[in-house]
């Protein structure tokens, strides 16, 4: 049996789908379904169990698992309840790490590109504690993820016992099916698709940095299928441990993203540029791009989907259909 925490969420439900597609129905999900329709992310799946986070310690007692894929977290970058975020994202993760260590169970977990802060320290997925300590996350979510990266890296540096496999994945800007419950945290493509389809202008931020055009702020957009392939590869490659960036290594602009959506629908782009709120102008990131050499050196050769191909798959296969769920 495998456990996927956050299995009803965006990336988690796509991992569950991939496990089912691979013939595994012995999949347990730990998540809070709530009232926002997250259950629909799993409506087409076969599960062995669904466990609320509060009930997980008792559920784990005496149980043997093939692996834990830990994706559950408060992932809202605007979250402000420090105690709740630390309890959910850090302390819960440490307890799960302790259980996986004691029970010799592989642990694959979600870190985040938010741990890199404004990027001034670069985007190098180095597991050295002194390198990690130099990072300065810009929000509570990023800090909570950074704390757990530091905790596991410190144990590794001190030679303490760890799970037989541990892998932290620093996801960059992931988009794809089953992200619809995330509200304002959905990808720009998912948030703006109905406007694109209806022929209304899509609004993107103006640039306030010399040499960067309006809409040319860049992110490392990665399609969720590519993320899932990395996770499935790790599950099949228990000899690989460490911290790894999961991005394409190729930053593209928000303008590129939306133009690809218009192209997928076969209509001309209609983009207008609006003022960026003054409150975020000083801290807004204009560029993120992962370094993926460590992942490749570890043996991963699955490649990454080009932005235009990923957007076309998402638009035609999900967003432009009555049933948008995987």
C-alpha cells in the first residue's frame, strides 16, 4: 500500500491517477475534502482508504507501507496564520519523517521553489546545510517548507538515521488539470481561461523594471504530468535521495503562456496590461528558473513538455471540455 498525503489536491490527485493507471489500487489518501468540491479530483479513482490528517497517527500504527508521497500542505502563499502553517507544513512533516525513519519507509515530499525567496541566492538545489541557510523565503509558506528542508538536510549531514529513500522536490510553477479548487492560487491560465474563451481581454501586469516589457515577467512553468513522471520515477528508483528542483529549466513569460492558450483555441490574442498593485511592486519576482542538472545527474531522463504543447494539452483535453477533471 502507498500513502499520498494531500491526495485530493492538485498534484496529489494527479499522482493518484498515475498510480491507478499503473495498476495500483492499494492507494490511501490523507486529506481534508472540505466543502469546495475537492472530492471531484478523486471521483474517477479507486482508493483503499481516505484518512483525515488528524486521524493519521492512529491509522499508521502497526501498518506497513511501500512508500509515502507527502504532498499535503497549506500551499497558499498569502497564508498568515503562522502557528497553523508551521503545525501543518513543518511539524506534521517532521512527525511523518520520524515514522518513515522508524518503519524504513521511503518518503518523497513536496518542497517548493518558494524556498528560494527573491532568487538573489540563485536556484541551486544544493542539500548542503550551509547553502540552505543562505536562502531567505519571502512568505510564510516558503519558510515552512524551508524549515523542513533544513531539518532533513541537517539529519543527513549529522549522519542520523533517515528513511531508506528520501527526496524533497522543489516544485516551480506547476499547472494542469484538477487545480480548480485552489481559487486565487490556481495558475494564471486556469484563472483566465474563461475570459480567453469568451473573447474578453486577459489582463496581465505591466512591468516596472527597466529592460523588461509588460507581460514579460518570467516563470518556470511546468505541466503537472511532468511533475508526476518525476515522482513515479523516484518511486521506481529507491536508490535516489536528496533535494531536487522540479521545473523545466526554461523560463517563459506570462505573455507566452496566454498566447499559447489563444493559439490552442485558434483565436487571436487579446491581452491588456494593468497596473501592478503598489503593495507588491517592491517584492514582485520578475524571473524564476530552475536548475535541473542534479535531477538529470541522478538518472532522470524523462524530459519536460514544451510550454505550447502543455498548454494545448491542458486546454483541449480539460479546460475547454464540460468535464475538466482528470
